């Protein structure tokens, strides 16, 4: 039985977490002992002490060495988060001491690259020149995984239906309308009476499973009782999709914000076939329990302003 929270709070020490952290990095008791300047028996004894403190075994003893069980994997994950937060604390204090706001790692969906994201980043660059931001563009599932591992500080994405949200704060920004698009000057751009049956004769660019746009793609053809296009090219890259659309008569689905952006550039045009389906709402996501840094607060505030939600509170999963 797992011991009480009071026991963990009163008896758990940083050296216990350091031990888990080093074991997870090295995968060897011998190497862990060398790094921590301990003997191997002392490391083994310390692990036993930790398991007694927790109240359950954390590792399985094998001929190859120690293997973490499910409880051990959970303990290691939290030890990694503690040391990641400690690294962030040191970085933020050093930055503040030198007059900077520090560094923020921001993840965002590719569909935001044409509107909300560049507007927010442009304002942040002007107002906070000493704030360093690293931006990662990827699909929502990849971004959320990186957030859970503390590889990102904030994410602007959507939470897939059925995904556990116990460890997340989610502040809804908006839904995304979907349009069918092709290159400007496509043979079907100004067609009247256009339908999916006609569109299915052209090759399509689709996202890979389980991307939400792929599900909508399948849904619209299924509901119209039209066989899906025989020619499909799968990619999650917005840049590659746009380049292919420019050079071919291919067709794809795209969020309205990106369609408007590329339409203004004269690159893409929406085809006159309505899509009733919408993507799930996207919003600002952070890891629950993470103490927000000054950089996080500044970036969150600007993202809210650009999303038209200035002053509104965060919705958590409580």
C-alpha cells in the first residue's frame, strides 16, 4: 500500500529524487554510483530506503539489473519534472538578474502560423525585446506529449476527445471552420453547381491518421455517399501541402485562418463547396501544477489578447 502523502512530504528528500533522476538517465547502478560519488551498495540501500518510504517496490530485480515497474516509471517521471522545473528556475533567475525575461518554449498547431501566432509573436518581440522564444510547430498530439514531458512550457492546440486532461489547464480560444481549397486559378475555382463527386476525380492531399482533418475528410465523403478520391497523398506538413497545391491541380481541406492568409497572398482559393464539419476547439494549454514563470505570464497574456479573450480566466479540468 502506498504510504500517506504526509509521510512523503515529511520524509522525501531531494537526494531521493536525484537518485531516481540519475538512474533514469544512466540506466545503471554502477554509473549512478559514480555520478553521485557513492558506492554501489550505498545506491542500492538508498533505493530500498526510497521504496520503504513510498510503501511499494519501484523496481524489479533481474539478472540484467533493475527495471522500473509502473510505480517506478511514475516516480521517475515526476523526478524528471522536478529537475526540469529546477533547471527552469535557475534559468529564469539568471535571466531576471541580467534584466531579461528568460526563455519560453511555445508549441503551436500549423494552422495558427498564418494568423494568431505571428500576430502574438510580433507584439511580444516589440514589447519584450529581451524575451527569448523557441517555437515548435507540430500536430496537437505531438505537442501535448512534449508538454507532459516538460519539453514545452505552453501549447496552443486542441485536446483530442478522450485524452485525459487531469494534468492540463485548458483555456478555450475558438473553433476552426474548414474549407476545401486548391491553387488560385484551379479549373474548378469558379465552377457553379460544384459537388464532391466532381472533386473526387482530382487527387487530394490528406493528413495522416489520426489527425482531425483526416477524420473530417473521411466524414464528408461518407455523409455525401461519394467514394473517396482514388489518388491521395498523405502529409502533415503545411508547407509541403501549399507547395504541392501551387504546382498541381490537387485539392485539400484547410482551416479557414490559413485559407484567408494564403488567399491574401494570391496563392490559394476556396472552392465553392461548403463543409459543415468543424474541428474541435483549440486553446491555450499548460501543465497543471507548473509554477508559471514571468515569461509564461507575458506570453499567455499576449496570446489571450490576440485571441480576443483579454481578462478572461483559465478553465481547468477540476
